[in-house]
């Protein structure tokens, strides 16, 4: 059997904080593979600034770019002007002329362990999303409760005999699928375009992926392989500081020192802070901020 290519796809445009996240994600991947990439794997980045990645000094990996400008991004946001619609259009565009295993990731991810098992499963027809966030009808948070009410009122569609509100909401920060499943992307886009004008919440796109991936088969969790720190925007200040301090370092040095930036630790620190705020702190809307890293001290830790 002919071995097919594996593709890792990012969308990275606009705010420089997104570029820092993408660079950090690439370093976390390279750290697992001794500075390189998994065999038979290409990285593709949809970006409005390919030149930004010259911060990497002669990396031993090839970064492939699909350049997008503001006009195309606006077109991909659609008449509904929805930022997360761009992801769907990126994947439709990418899979139009390719054949192989696709692993899409938002920029705010960390690769935690080798991803070959994911690619083997994708080649066999499995579908991945990041993590199961719960059944919509269980109303685990206010957004889920509102989505449950909306679906009951206006969306009678069923998936494998189940009403949409009885399906799981999966986080779409990671998506894994074979290009032979690319027709699902058109279904996701159509659903998003129909639902977002009626229910203008950020979860519409990820629920659309949840619906049509589940319709096609069971969804596997990418969480064991990748951490998606979507609720940790504060980490951007740490990453900005990191890339400024280490801007003259080699690829190998960046990999080495980036390993000491622990997103799971920061996520737990934020959870602890929010859980332990008193009434006054809540009224004052006190927010958590990560501790400033002393990078010179960090360099002594390896």
C-alpha cells in the first residue's frame, strides 16, 4: 500500500500573539522529534505574514505557507462575518487538491507526545477532535443552556436517531480527518452559515464539526496527544517575553528553553486563582496574570 502524506495545518494571521503561539506549538512538536518532524509529514501555515517565521534561524524542518490577505480572510468570514468560519474555509481550500491525513490545530496548542498513532487512526478512517465538553442538553454552562434552547426551538435535524441537543459538544481546537472525508467540511460550512445568524455564539462552528463528524462515525479525543490552552490568553505575555529574550538563539536552543514554559502549570494556577477569589475580588473582577519569567534563571535550569 502506498504511504500517504501526513499534513499538519495551522491558520496564523493578525495579532502577533497568534504567531507566538504558532511558533511555540512548532517548537513543542520538534521537541518530541529531536528537532525535526514525524516521518512523511508536512507543516502548512495559512498566514498573512510568512516572513515572520524567519525568527527561526535555519530550522531543519520545512515550513510551507499558503499566504492569505485581508480580502481573502474577509471573504472567508462570509456574509455572516464569523471569525471561526475562516477555519472551515481554510480546510476546504487545503483539501481541495490533496490526498492524505490531515491534522488541523489552532495555534494555542502544545504537542505532548508522538502523534503517529493519530495519523494511523486517521488513515484508517477515524475522526479526531480535541476533547468532549459534554452533552448539550446537560447544560453544563450558560452557553450550552442557550444552545440547547435554540436547537429545541429551531433545529429538528437528527444524527443517528438522536436530536442535536443530545449530542456531545467537542472542542474543535484540534481536528483530524482523512481528505476522503472532505465532503463533511461543506456540511459543516452549510450548517454554520444557517445557524450562526440565529445563534451568534462562538460555539456554532465547533458544534457544526461535532455534529457532522459524529454523523460520519465515532469521534476520538486528541487530548492525550495535544494540549489546547484556549482559555489561557494570558500566556501570550509569557510567549512574547520568551521570543524577545531568546530572539538570537538557534533552533535547538529555542526547543530546549521552550520546554520550561509549562502551559499545564499556568492553566492550573489560573484555575486555583479563580476558585479562591473572595467576594471582594469577584466584585472588583480581579484577574489572574502569570508570574514573570526570569529567563536568565530559566537558562540555568537546563
